[in-house]
């Protein structure tokens, strides 16, 4: 089991691309102009925390799995 779970509220996402800019290893833009997570469960949040912090609408959540 991975250590962290990343959730993304697609309904709140405005497609600004900030997450993709700071964490292209785990984020990409999809065909409808919204961000998409490549891996929802990771062992190291690395740049995903920066992606969360840079989101202007706070639609990224990171939780530690137990």
C-alpha cells in the first residue's frame, strides 16, 4: 500500500495548470482542459505538496494512509 493518497476535485478545478507546472511527473492536462493525476497513490508526496500549495482553488487534497 502506498503511503499517501492524492485526491483532486475535478468540479472545482479551473484548469490553470499550476499543478502541472510544478509537478509534471504526476500531473498533466487532459483533453477537457482540466488537470489529471497520473498516480493517485504515492510513497513520497515530493512535488505533489507543492502542486497542492500552488492550486488557487484548493482542489487538491493529500492524505496519509494508515
